[in-house]
C-alpha cells in the first residue's frame, strides 16, 4: 500500500520531540470527535455513506492541523528514512473494552483508536461493498483508519494488539 508521504512527514514532525505524555495531552489540539462517535446508532446504507463523509472530514481536519503546524519544516526529512510502521484500525470491528487503552498507556483510546497525532489516511474501498446491511462483514471490513506509528512506540502498540481481544488493529506490513 502506498502511504501518503506528506502525511507521514506531518506525523513524524508532530511526534518527533514529544514524549508519550505530551502526545496524549496534545490531543487537545485536534477536534474532539472519535471515529467511533459516528458509528453509534447507524444501521442503514444511507447512514453508512454519511458516516464515511463525517470520518473523511474529521481526518482531513486532523491532517490539516498537523500540516499547518509544520508547513515550512520539511527540509532534510526524507519519508523513506522515517522509522515506523503503518497501523490499520477498523472502527467497525472494535469491541470498546478498554484493554488496548490500558495496555498502550494511552496511545490507543477505549475504542482502540490510535491518537490523532498518528493518523495519516482513511481508506474506504466502496467498490467492493455490496448494498447490504451496515453491520454485515463485507461492508465494515472496507473502512480503515491508517496511522503511522513512530518506532519508539511500536513495541507498546504491538503488545496492546496482542492483548486486545478483537481484530480492529493490525500492522499493514504483516
């Protein structure tokens, strides 16, 4: 999968000099909504399309905040040399049990959603979605939030994934 390099750069700069506590408190810089907020109570195809549009707007807002903060700071940063991994999160597969939040020490929230500082893209494969009930698996498996996890957090996130009971999180390079 080709990752949007500019978004990786934005994420790298955002996370570069922040420790874990600062990253967690820095979430206030982003819109409050969670992807999961859009899902609750939705169960029709029309609502599904509205959900996807709301998710796209939220992710665009998050990416724009990161981009505007570091607009002139890219000199010398090559995305191919960035150390990190791409993490996929399926908001429709999460069981919201809080295990990942606890095990990740706040890098994931109670719905398993990564910090917004890590977000780089929303992938929606509508071509493979048949007009079925929203909660049938062929639809929900085609919506993924992609995050770039800096190298220093990979072990924490990896452990959280292994302890988590659902299939909402996985590395794209596996």
